[in-house]
């Protein structure tokens, strides 16, 4: 199962996702996708997100059985911590410097 979370995304992008996924709550999309479709959707998200944020949680062959991708401004970044994937929140100081 693939989950996509959009924050402050363009309306057209949300409409594009509804072709392939179900919006279960505002900005949260869920579907079971094959690898090729998931890659193409991610490429579309990453190029069209603009000033918003996108997070994709997808199946993976690791201990947690999922992985994360992020795109956009104010990026939370995935960090490997002893084999576990955690999300690092950006500091306010780093955001002001950028």
C-alpha cells in the first residue's frame, strides 16, 4: 500500500492523484500501486509540488517494511538510525538560513 500526504499543494496536483489514488482525508491519498506507476507519480509530485510539501510512504524490503520520500519546501528528511527510518524535522535556525 502506498500513502501520499500533500501539504499546501496545487489543486491540479491533487486532482492528478485522484486518478490513481483515493483521498481518505484532505491531502491524504491511499492506493496499492505497482512500482512503475509509483515512480511516475513520484516524478510528477516532485516536479509539480511548487511551494508545498509531499511525503510518499511506500512498501520496501527493509525491517520496517516501508520507506519514505519527501519533496518540497520545509522538508522533513528521512534519516537512518541503526536500521530504522526516522523523520528529522527541520530546525527553525536552518530554515531561516536557507
